[in-house]
């Protein structure tokens, strides 16, 4: 019983609040949000069959990584990289290079 009452007396910190309080987690959250914003910006340029397969990967000093589930999607996406990069630049999103990585399960 003592463990139940002590567990109830402690307040759990919501994940978003904990992330905002930690500089490292906050930085990771901002990078993830920027990566998702870039993915949202390019969605209209992706073919319908490809749009649902592309996931936002890491965004760092070396560029942005897009993740796809198989080689065929990766090949098609690589053909679109110049247009995607130009589109992001036109929307003031500083992405100099886009990498495509196939993540097979």
C-alpha cells in the first residue's frame, strides 16, 4: 500500500513539458519539427503512390534525409531530389542537400 500512495503522490511530468525543460530534448524536438515541416512542404511534389511511403529523417548540417521502404521508391525519389531541393529553397527552408535512405524491415 505504501508504494501505491507514494506513486500517487508523485506527479508525472508530461512528455512535452519534460522535452521543453531539457536543452538536449528541446533541440531534438525542434529538429524533428523542422524535418516534418520540410516533408509537409514537399508533399505536393511527390507522386500519389510515393507520398505515403516517404518519411522524414534526420535534418542536420549535412542535409536532410528522406526514408523510404524499398529500392524502387528510393530510385524514384532520387530522381525528384533536384526539384525538391529547389522547392524547399523557394520556401526559405535551408536544405542544401537531400539524402535518400532505404530502410528495409
